[in-house]
């Protein structure tokens, strides 16, 4: 079996740590693994399969002989170094937003648009976490009952802003319980026992960047440039799984609840959690640490004859980031792309 | 100036405490104040304007000579005792869901449908907290640009389930920070660092009771039986202010963002919090303890030519419950109903 030289840029971050776990636990066919980070992490080592691997500095020369380069070091680093990896012959799987809307870059959720990897020109982009989680619920329906419009409100975990943001949520909760003012370093607003509009920049439309990602990326991944999407993105005091309340209007007749449940339950990477009797529905604590997204609260919209409501929860670091990127690498191998 | 004999059923609860604060701070023209609760609270006293008032048992004989009876002791007590208060000559302002959809009972948000109090037959109902907060954002628009359809997702605080539920959120947060399993007594699911579908019973439509209240009460209060509403109600780890993400489709052309902002800013009981530059929008910590609901994130819906998106936050115990009930009493005096 062929083995691959893999590089991981951003090895010391929260998503990087999950990439390493996946490469280890799933026995990725590794010829070598190169850990890359910024200069200040050089000298650190990370345990991988019982070995202490050194962290090297991410530079343009980091990718000689590399087959696959995972980038999870922020958009700036991706823009600066991804082309060097491509020139060295690697396929880049980029977790940042740097190239997602580039028409030459496939934007891929393996369960949704796997064939798009075939058209890559060196870089494949991993979608935004909220987009991936939305699509895991939307696609099983859209494949059978084309979707016309989506109204989504998110309940996003602290992890989307990194490991330090997760710690900030816990530190603030402890401070507030002790009657102290919360320390704000990562988020602009108190996050513990509070929630706030996603703190990315807002453009002239009034939408913030996170919301526009959900709008644009959903259309690109589904090859549905006319699909109408509105999103409201909200940060909530949850550690690492995002939830989304989704209203879906279909082009034609809506599926029945049973039809929608069957389609969702049959879709890979999704678990139906929809028990009205026991009030058991998707919750972030249940989605945390799981590969699958949880979908439930499926019901006919009382306000529209062609719409359904549902609720989805998915681990932001796993399917929302590292797992989806890892699955893109597996897909590249399965399809003989590398 | 006329003074009124007032009774408060449910004086020892979280909403009862806010009623007492309002009666005290706003100098309600009281001839007398009778505090009522269940038998197990008899013997307790509550400080009111420097006096220790005794708590008496709520019975059918509690209302002799009473002008206004506030009920905030749960739907069961309202059903059992409200008619006794009416027979004794009182006007009942009921905070429970017992009579809200009764065609003989006005359901009133004073800023929205004040004239409805004139038709009362002894009982006036205080709407559900999520409904009131939605209407404070919706009504200023609906009055000028009639609304066709609303898609709302809530972010509901623990206080909606009472004072013990607020304590449970804090206790669980402390337990989880200490690495201990969370103690679940009030809520069926972990609430700290988690969220879950509102834990009221779900009927054959798939909607839970809280969601159906938002649908039905909104129509009744606005006298708009055809208004299309879908709601998804979610409990989040916030202490006492509810937030709601609202998508509003209008019958005709939508207002511009500036027109919508002006209408909302001019509406009594609402504060416009909508600064895109500084990312300042409604947050539950800012709504907590405030009389006004905060409205912002107003933007043209990219997915629909006749729709707007917005976000609202309001104190669940104040405008969502006690304050709205208190304002109904003020309205009764202003209109000469009592």
C-alpha cells in the first residue's frame, strides 16, 4: 500500500491537535509526518505514535517531497505558504477561508460533493465549520427535494475562536460564579452566561463574515448559485459543538417528516436524534467528540406549506474542521488523486 | 388620587419578587397589599417599604375587597383561584398560560394592544415571555409594514423555568469546572455549557408548547389570525434574559434598514442597539435588569426581497413577565377600568 509524506502547518493549535489524533487513530498511511508552526513554537515536540516529533518552522522550504499538506494556521499563513507547498508537488488541504471562494479551488464536504476534488489545481479548501454542519443536515434533503431557501440561526461554540477562547469561557464562568468581573482577552464581549452576535467584521449588507460564508459556501458546495440563504450567527457559552436552527423551503412539495427522517438517517456522517416522546434532540454535549452530526426536531413548518424546520448539532473541531479535512485526504487516496 | 387593594398570588417566586419590587419602586397607589402563596409559605414574611408583610395562604377567600389580583403561581393555581378573585370584584392579571387563548380573556402587551383591556371580563392574561419579547421588536414594524410571516429561533434563559433553574445553571457550571458531573434536578438535560430544545411537551405537529404559544399568542395579540409564524425554542446557559433571532417577511415592500431602525427606536419600551462598526448588538447581559427590550442586527434579508432579519434581547422576568403585568395594572388605572 502506498504511503504518503504529510505536512501539518498549524500543528500546535486546537484543530492541529485533532488532525494529529485522526492521523494516529485512523492509521493514515504515513511515510513521514512533518509538524510545522510559527517560529515561536520551534523547539517544542509533540508525541505521535509513541515518538516525540519536533515542531519545525513553517517556511517556503518546508514542503520538499511532501504529498499532502494540511494547513490550519490561519488565512494569512495559507496565503503566504500554500503555493510553495503546491510548487513542491503537494496537494494542500486548507482549513482557512483564504481560498474557499476561489473558482480554481474545490470546496469540499466529502459526503456532499466528493467529485469536486478531481478538479483540484493543488489546493482544496475545507469549508467553514457552520457551513459544513448546515450541509450535513441539508444535503440529504436537497438531494431528493431541491431546496429553494434556507433561514438559519446558529448557536456557535467558543472553540470556533480557538483553544484560548474555550479556556476564556471556562475562566469567565469561574470568575462570575465567584462574583468577580469576567476577564475579556479573546472575545470582545463576556461569553460566559451570555451570548453575542458573531464578532467578525460586518460589511455594507449588514451581514458579518461568518454569515456571508454560510451563504456563499453553501451555494458553491451544492453547485446551486441561486439557492437563497440567510444566516444569523451567534456565539453561545458552549465549549466545542455548534448547533443550528434551520428553516428549509423546498422548490416543490416538502417531504413528509417520515421521508425527511429516513433520508437524514440514511446519510453518511449523520445520526437522527429525534424522539418527541422523551424530548431527545440534538445537543452540543452529545455532539462533542463525535464524528457524526446530530439532526432532529424535524417538523412541518406551520407557517409555510413547502417548508420544514429542523435542528442540527456537530462538533466544531471534528466535522466542522479537522475531521472534514482528514476525510478530504482519504478521498484523495480513494479516488487515486494522489 | 384613588388607591387600590392589591393581592399578589405567588409572592414567594422569582416573578413575584419582581412584582413586589415594581410595586415598591414605582409607588403604585396601594390601599393595601396582600401577599399570597401556598400553605407551605405561610408564616414567612416579606419586607415591603420597610414593613414586614406576612404571607397568607392562597384560598378562595383571599380576595375580599381586592381591586387587582396579580397571579404568578402557575397555571394550576390560576385555574383554581382566579374566578374566586373575579367574583370578589377584582380584576385578575394572570401571568400563567391558563387563560391566554380564552376568547373572553384579553391577552395584552400594553405597548402593542392596550385597547384590548377595555373588553375584559375579570381576567386579563399576561403573554408568554418569548412572545412579549418578539412582539416588542415586531410591532413597531408591523404597524407600518404589515407582516406576513415570521421565522424565529430563541435563545432562552434559565429564569424562564424559575429561580431554582437559575441556581441549577450556576451549580452545574461550578460542578463542571471542578470536573464533577452536573446535578440535574430542574432541567432534564445539562444546561451549563450546553443547550437543548425547550423541554415542554410536543404535540402531533412536532412543535413544543412554548413554540405553539409564540405562534398562537402572537396572532391573538396582533389581531392577525392569518399571520404565519414558525418558532424554534431553545434553552441556553444564560441566567435571565431571552434573545431571539427573527426573520420577518412583509406583505408588501420591506422597509429600508433606516426606516426599520427609526420605527423601532421610536417605539416605547424598546432601545435600538445596532452599531455595525463596533459590533454592538443586543446581548442578554445588557438586557438583564432593564425594562426595555434591545433590538438590533437589522438588515435586509439576502435570501428574500420582502424580508428583514433582526435580533432582540429582553429581560425574561421583567418585560417577559412581571413588568408587563405591572404595566397592565397601570393601564387599567389610566383607562379608568378600575
